[in-house]
C-alpha cells in the first residue's frame, strides 16, 4: 500500500539546496557505475533513490559522504564545492554535518559498549556537550526523540535491544550531533516487515522536526512514497525517471518504472502461473532497453522527467 510522506510547508524550506549533485559520474575500472547523476537534497525534504541491486544507489551516497570520490561532475554542500578527499581541517565539520544510517543495525553498534557510550562518544568526537552531565542530558533527549525511553535504553547493551530498537539507536546517534544531511542507505531492509513502517515514520518525522535534507535509499518503490517528496528511479547507473513522488508513481512513463510498480505486491491480484514466463520475458526486454545509455531526457510535467528509450511512454 502506498501512503504519502508528510507535507512540508514551502515557508519552512530554504531555497538553496543543501546538497547538489551535478552530472556526477563514477567508473570502477571499465564499469560505468554512475552516469550523469544530477539531483538536489533540500532542507526538510527527502529524496528517494529507488532501483534494483547494483544500479548505483550506495555509490551515490558514498560520493555525497566523501567515502569515495566521483570520476566526474561536482558535489556541492550549501552551494560550495566539496573536494574529495576532504581537506583535513574540513573533515570533522563535514562528518558532523553529513551523517549516514546503514542497512545493518547489528554490525554498526559495538557489543561491548552501552547505548549511552555510543551516543556520548559521537557527541564527544564532534564537540557537543561541554561536560559529562550535559552530554548525558543530550543522550537521553536524543533517545527520547527516536521513541526510546532514554533512561532505560541508555544503560543497555546492543544485544539487549531488538533490531528495530537498534536501528532507532543508530538514528539517534546520527541525529545527536545535529547534522543537516542524513543519508539512509536501506535503513529498514534488514528489519522485520512489521516494524519497517515505524522506522519510516520516524525518519519522516525527524526529517520535518530537524529540517533535514534526507537521502532515502531503497529497493522498494512502495516505501519511497512514505518518506520522500521526490523520487529518482535508477537503473544501471542512470536516472531513468524522476520528479514529484506522487506524479512519478501515479503516472509512470519509463518502462522500468512501470516494471517496478507492477512488482509491488497487491493482495487483490492473484499470481497466474501461466503468465509468469511472459512476465519474465517482458522484464528481460525492458531491462535490456533501459540499460542503453541515453542523454535524451524529456520533461513531462513541472517536476517530472524521463529518459528516452525506445519504449518510453509519451502519450
Ligand atoms: N569499490 C568498488 N569497486 C568495484 N566496483 C564497485 C565498487 N563499489 C560498487 N561497485 C559496483 O558498482 C555498481 C553499483 O554498486 P552500488 O553498491 O552502488 O549498488 P546499489 O544500487 O547500492 O546495490 P544494492 O542494492 O545491492 O546495495 C555495482 O555493479 C557494483 O558491483
Ligand atoms: Mg547499496
């Protein structure tokens, strides 16, 4: 089921995007992992990068976070170009400002330390909280913000928490240092289906309350709409269709977007075995068409763009 992300009033938003990617490319040897990636992350808004495994989603996040350097194009933070590698003096402020949440809530916490230690350490590294008491207050406040009971959660060790609670701790740790950019790389894909929506609601709420510029990476086109106002559909390193989430999802034009949407489980639709071979053949055809590199982008609506293929729907 698809429900809408929280509405954000235009007055809350700054006009200058917090992050800008301009024609970013990335090659790993002969592999073109990214080609011509251009999008903005704006304060108080989320952009969902959607696409199948290997299409280049994490590579985008890693380039924004300066974990890796792009091969071409520019990355800007608050209007200024961000060099890669970062200058030593810029490294700490940049890392504070641009925080990441990863897929695996288990491996990102150290089993030997309490939750208090994890968040306190982030505060200490980034110079928040002048003394211990102040840091403790901030730890409890941030745990409360992500829906954990601060006093109880702070003294626990990671193994004493559920997967969902651990991901809340990761989100708390990222937010504690008051970033302006949050990069969430498949933050719910390793969690039980039953708690995924809670985490997405949490991300949506903190995006609004903290005025965060958020990148939400997912395989799942249906969840994109719950968090993000803008959707970018990627395939084989290219943005194939992008724009306002509702428009892209309700009026998809690119054959690959249509393919992704046709795979969203629908309890009303029975799976017909006799059609499955036909479906697979069609999926293979669409993926082959979509893989072709093209610089032809068509603007369909005010905020709706699609890359031209031999099967793009311009009706
Ligand atoms: N360090 C690297 N060296 C060589 N190739 C890489 C490297 N990192 C990524 N790739 C390749 O670049 C392409 C894009 O990878 P990326 O991790 O960005 O995909 P993804 O969309 O995040 O996939 P997933 O959904 O599986 O996480 C893939 O073909 C991958 O194998
Ligand atoms: Mg990835």
